[in-house]
C-alpha cells in the first residue's frame, strides 16, 4: 500500500513542467585545462575519491578537481583509445581498448583479454554484480556483440554459451546488475536474467507492452526497474516496472517525446537523471519537475555520453566533444543577451505582483521575463526613453519608470512620460523611487529630493534643506520609517521633516555612498566606493573592508535577505555577511565565478529580492540570481593524499638501482616509496599533495609542517612544498586541507622518512679513527721506549738539570717580553683611542654646530649624509619621518650609491619591516650579516623598492623628549662593514639630527604663521583689486554696448539699403523678367535672413552672460548628430556645390544634445560660408585616449596665425575675403567657445592660408 501511494505521488510530479529559461552554471574541463582529448567515453570514482576518465584517443586520466594525470601506451596501456572502464569492489580498474581488456591494480597493468589486432569496435560496457563478478558487453570488429564474464581470474564467453537463446531474440544491447538476482540482459526483443549459471526470461509485469523494444536504464532505490521503450514510427515511452504491482508509464514532456533515452540513474537526493541521444540531459525532481539542460541554457554541448555523481553530490557529465562537465546545483543562475535580454549590462531589476521580472539595460531599453517568455523593449524602439534606474508597480498595475529622461509609465505595451502627473514639468534625471503610504519620493541627479503627494511636488535641495549634495543615488525607508539617502558626498537622513547630514571627515570616513540596506537588528549598512561597507547602529559607525574579510573595498551595491543577512556586490562576485542574533558579523563568504557567479562588476544599486526570496544582482555580464534554498554546506572533509615526491626538484625513478635499497615498497596507486631512507646527497626533497574537493576546488586551503623542523602549521593554497638542504635525521611530513566550506580534514596525510648523515659523521667511522689514533700512539711509545732505554740512565740527570735551567730562564725572558709587549700595545691603543676620541669630538661638535644652525630639512639631511659618508660606507643612506596623517614612515631622502631614490613610504602596521621595528620598539638595529642576523629583529624578509642588496644595516631612532619620531639608517652591500665605533658615531649624529629637525620644524611653523599673515594682507589687496576689476567690467560693458550700437548701425545698414534700392528698382521699372525679379527677391530675403541671424546671436550671447542655463547629459551618437546637422544645410551645400566628406568612428558619449548641436551647427555654417564653390568640407569624430575629438575642416582662404588667438573673442570677425560678403556680428565663435566650456570641453583652431581651416572640439568621454 505504501509503495503504491509513493508511486501515485511520483506519477503526479512526473507530469511535464519546466522551469524558466535561464543560464545554468556548468564548469567545463577540456583541452585548455589539460584533458588530452575532448571525447570522454566513461567515468568512474575510485576508493580514494579520484575521478577516472577514459578518452577516445587521449588515453586514461585521473582527475583531482584541478589537474589531469594522463596514462597512455607508454605507461602500459594496450591503446590510447579507451572504450570503457570500471572500478570494482576489489579496487581494480578494468580498462577496455580496441585490442583487449586490462586490469590495473595500482601498480601493474594485467592482461585479461589481449590481441595483436583490433577486437572491439565500439563502446564497451562494464558492470559488477553483487557477488563480485565483473561483466563486459562489447561490440566485436566482426559486427556482433559478445558478453564476457570475469570471475576468479577466469574469462567466460557467456554469449557463446547461451547463443541459441540470445541469438533468437536479437543482439544483446544492454546489461544491468539485477540486485540479488544476478545480471539483467537486454536483447532487441527480450529481457533475460542470468543467475546461478542459468539464463531465464525476465517476466514482464501484467499490462506491460511486449510490442516495443525494452531498454533497461537503472534500478532505483526502491528496486523499481526503469526502462526506455522503442517502437516503430519513432514511438518512445519511459516506464517503471514495479515488482508485483505492474507497469507505470511516465508522461514525458514535449521536449522529450520522440527522443531516445539511453542512460539514466537516481542520485542520492532522489532526483532522476536521463541522457538523451544528441539532446542533452533531463532531470526529474519532485519539487521542480522536469528540467532540461542543453546548449540553450548553459550546457557546453548536447552530446552527453555518460553521467556520474561523486561523493559530494556533484554531477559529472562525460561528453563527446566538450570534455568533462561538472554541475553543482542552481545556487546561481544567469540571464544575459544570449538568453534574449536586450543587453548584457543590467542597471535595475524588479518583479511585479504578477511575477513578471523587469531588467533595465545599459542603453536605455529594458526587457521583461514572464515565465519562460522574454520580451525586449530596445532603445531603438523607445527613442525618447533614456536609461532606466528604477521600477515601481502602481496600484493600477502599471509600472513607473525612473529614468535619466524623467518619469515614465509602462502599461504593458507602451511607455509615456508622466512628469506633470506627479507635480513638475521639467525633464529631470531620476535615480530612485521610494514610497511611504500615499507619498512618493524621487531621488534625482543634481536636483535633490522630490516629494510628491496627490500630484503636488515639493523639492528639497542644498538651497532650502540641510543637504550637502543634490545628487542622490539611492533611497531606503528603514523599519522606523526613516528615509536614508546615499550621495556622492556622504549620507542624508530624512526623519519627520528634518534633514541630518553625515559627512566624510566628521561622522563617517567615506564620501561616495552608493546604496543602503537594513539588517535583522535594524542596523543600517552602506555600500561605499573604495572604503568597503559602513554600519550604523544608531550611535556608532563601523567599517568593514578587505582587512575584515571582504573580497575588495569597492562595493557597488548592498541588499539584505529575508533573514537579515547582508549581501555586498563587489568587483568579481558578491560577499555574504552572516549576522548573529546579537548583531555581530560571524562570517564572510565570497561567491565568484567558481561558485557560478559569472557576472563581472556589480552595477551600482542594481539588486532585488523577489517573492521567492531569491536575490538578483545586475552586472555588466547579465543578471545573476542567487537562490538561498540551493545553498549547501559541504560537510565532507576533503580526502588528502601525498601524490608525488621529488628529489632536487626532479622525479626520481624509484625502480632504479640507486634507490632500490632506499625504501621498503612502492605505495600502490600513488607510486611513492614507503619508509624512505635517503642519503645525505638527496637532502633536497619536495612533496606534491592532492585534496579532493570537487564542489569548488579553487577554494581548497592547505596547511603543512615538517617535524621536527617546523612546530607551527604553515597555511597556503598551493599543493607543492619543497625543503632544500635538510640535515640528517628522522622526519615526519604532515599535511591537511579544508574544502570550500572551510571544513578541515584534521587527520590529513602523514609521510615519514629519514636522511642518513655523511659517511664521515657516522659512529662507525669515528670509532675507526679513534682506534687508528690509539694504535699509532701506542706504537710510537713502544718504539721510543726501546730507543731511549740504554741512554736513559746515563743522560737522565744531566738532561733534566740543564733542561730545567734553560727552561726556567726562557720562561722568565718570555714572560718579561710578553709583559713589555702588552704594555706597549695597551699604551698605543690608549693613545690612539684618545686621539680618535678628540678627533671625533671635534668632528661631532663641528657637525652639530652646522646641523643645528640650519633650518631647512633637506639641507640638514644632505649635511648629515655628507658627514656620515666621510666616516663609514654609505651604500644606502636614508632618514624616515613618521607622518601622523597616513600613519606611515616616509623616506623623502633616500640616497642609493650617491643617487637620490623616489619617495618611499611604509605603513606603520608593517611590523616585520626593520625600519618600522626600530621606530615602534624605540630600538637600535645593528646587523653585519643580513641573511643570518635579521631574525634577531623580525620574523620574515620584507621586499623593498629598487635594486637594493644590503648586507650590513644600522637603524637608529630619532627622538625628541625621549619620544621617537623617525629613524636614520646607513647600509652597506658588504658584510661586516660596521663596528661598534660606527654605531656610536651614528648614535651621536642621530642626536644632533633630531635637534636640528626639531628646530627646523619650529622654524617652519613660524614661517607658516608669517605666510598666513601675508595671505591676509594678500586677500585684502585682492579684494581691492576685485573692486577695481568690477569697475573695469562696468567700463567694458559700456564699451560693448557702444560697440553693439555701432554694429547695428553699420552692419545692418548695408543689407537694408541694398534691399530697399533693389525693391525700388523692381517697383519703378517696367518689363523686368520674372527670373530677375526672383533673384532680386532672393537677394532681399537673404539680406533680411542675415540680419535675423545676427540679432539671434546678440540675443543668445546676452542670454549666456546673464542667465543660469542647465546642462542635461544624455547618451548620444556623434555620427547621428552630425548627419542631422548636415541635413539642415543640404540646400546651401547643393547651391554652392560643396561636398561633405566623413571620417567617423562610431562614438557614443554622454553630453547635452542641444548644446552640442548648436556648436556643430555654428562651426559647419562657418565652414560653408568660407568655402569656395566646388570644394569640400570634412567632418570627423575620433576617440583619442580619454577624449572625444570632433573636427570640422574647410578648404577656404584660411586665417592668419596672428589672428587665431583672437578668434574666440567677442565681436571678432573672421577675414571677409572668403565669406561671400555676408553680414557678421563677430559673436559666432565666441558663442561656440562659451557652449564648449559649459559641457567641459575645449576648442582650438588650425589654419593655413589659401589651404583651409580646421576647428577641433575636445570633449571628455
């Protein structure tokens, strides 16, 4: 009953339904990662956790998650084409190749079936039954199929033994372990059970179809048999045989109907997986239903040949053409242009009440995702819509869009502006929307905050509110209904009508704030650019940056999940900060491309939490979805093994005669020696080790130590460590590792070895030497006794007496001479010491006078360097002074080999640096052999700028009132360059230097006060000058008004007079031809039009000088704008037969469209005016470094070089010889210059007489 109920439930959730179309994360390992061939024919996991891959031509591979170890014919394989593999329960690896079958036991390749020619022509299928029997189904080169049985080192051809039964039902095409019932054998028309050396037919359950070919796939955890059925006319079915219950048909999804399922299995979580011929992979899950994986949603290739689940739960796919592929779950999914979005750059994300997602792109368009359907609204279709910064759903169901080009609504089909509906008319660039009850708040760029209630808008900005910036990037209403605003100059809080500022240097340490979020305890978090995260708990501000675990200090966005944990959008991924119930940060996790977050550089404020608690992040490579339900902790500690041992950085041949006696045995599967005992010549040893974590192998961490040489663990992310020049002794190497969830394998791997001492240091050799010495000494004694025995009695008394007398006198003389010599040496040393002391005292006194009399820091340091150089080797000389503002030790004056080096600074927390150690510890550093003695002060060698190789080093602290404020250093490239005398001399020099620098500091402070007084006087003088300048400006304005009156009286009079005379002539004369009348009227019209243009220019310049006009930047195409300008003057171009030439790049920049159109139009109009008939004008636009360069070039008469500096002055007219006698106000280029300045650009002119003129406008990108 229970099984039937489970089956009924299973059938219900097997009904076809698919999740939304998106990009799943698959990690591919192919040729670039070291796989020797891209077709993987079989997959196995061994007893250690390694993955084994067989390839179609590249041999056999063992994979540790990062690298492939390749085995080929050179290692003992029959062939590099591997047709199939199996890892059995006895830890043997069975290998099938075209020429036979081998069994690898970790040391040797044993031949099971072998032929000199090709036996097998296709994939070979292995399986192992519960009794340990290994079975092999192979297609022979002759075309038939053969079933082998391997048991007790015997090979049996089962297909030959039961040929009559098998051949009558078609060829064998599948074998499958049948649990306790032996082996299930499938032919094209019948299923058989092989058990106890008997072959019997498999009994189909009642109701099963016998008109279709049955292809068994697998048995699930309930021992149900899953089969794929094939029939004529492309008929396909997926069924389950329930023992004693009958057959159940699984309803296939539309995408799977008619497709061939040839492999399947049930993973440890109960999910079913199916491989489809040339159709990718299908997954069946109780919660999510059917899911297809193919090239359209992330799978590298649709041809997947085999599938495996490792011990951690990762799914591995062997493909034919794309190598090995890993699937580790749906923690992250991606959506981008390849899935149908309008762009890869995503600036805003939103989900409405109907579940429809909205994605704003980087070009001014947006896309919607409704189920599996994506609809694009491209910028080309919405020309008036600028970049969308935020979405908001109105009660009516319409979507409100905050854009750079104002406020818009989207009704599901069209968008239209709605600024006036919310209380303003002007187009204002908006950045965010926040709602409180019936009141809407809009943040803007450059216009502050807008509060809209029932169509009435109130503006708040720096002019009428306590706000430090009018550009607001993001708004957040917290749980207390307070509005937090993130700006480029700090943070603004709006609470109950009151504005409060938080400014850099006062309350906070950052200014560029991008977004805010609230955690589970009500703390407010802020994303900053360059300073990490800020947290405000209501009274205190706390910084969280890369020093506290963040992946970087540039945080573009921030959002809190449903649990109140914080997610920060960083440069290459996201950081999750887990918050405890007390509000403390208890962990930081970084997710990047290795975890499936393939997006790069999170866009500012582009994040969202949907109804299912998924978090979305907009990046420059699409939208990323984080599914918290898919987050899993990898509790499986990584297996760790020592893989290789090298001697002197080379792989030894352990089978060589040299090493035969150096170990007990070779460790199977790893081929490393056991109980290794090395000679003293082989004391450079390296270890390579593997930690098997497949989920995110890039995040494996190691720690190791070599006992007894090392007592502390050394941590790192490398899997190779070397120990050169080890002394003799017994050693134990230990290594452990942690997986991507920081779960450590504390047991780790252990390897013990020993190194013999040198032969002359062995105990036996020492004993032999002692015996030889004793024997020789004994022989000499015996010989001497024999030779002197006869003379001893005769000469003994005389020799002893004389010897004693002479010896006593000699000792007396030697003693007296020695005493005299020692006294002389002592006197000479004392005299020399007194002389040196007097000289040093005179030198130090003179140096002290010079130093203390000097008030320039640079002069003081140069004098110290000169004085020290005369007394000792100054290969390097420097003085470092503590700088409180940066908490660093700054070396402005470092001299290396007589040459001054660039400025050097070291942070004060770099305590392993000798200079910092000397300053902080207030301790002298005296080293005469750097490589040996540096450990007396610091634990490690810190790199220094430049090519510095100091061996002897002295550091002396500089003090004022016993408080160190800097250091002085002298260094030599030679060892033992300095003595205690030099140390004493430099100690005295440091005292004078400290006094001199303190005097200089006091002098500089007095000098600063003097300069401050001078500045006050200067300001008073400048105010007086300003008054005089204002008077001069009044005079200048009077002169300009007089000039303007003169302009109108002179320049306008000529065309008016000419027009009147011409009209009178037409009026008074009879018989005038109609063409002549038309020409006369056209002349009068042109004259009046010129007057109108001049009046417009005068009006425009007055507007520029008296009005405060705004600049509105929008993305625009220079090429399109210039073509639009040319169209406006097409009639004049045709009239004067002028050709326009183009030298254009496709340039997009953000600028004010109206202003830039006026600039280009004015320059182009001038070019036409000064271009002779039949010439050309060249228009260009180029991107150069950080500028956009716009050029307008004519072939006119040119401009004199001396006139060019005055071209952009008011009322300056261009030379008139080429202008075809047009009226000119002299204001055109002056107006152009004012407009170019207003958009942050510059303009210049290049001209050659009689050749032409080029005007270039430089605009920032």
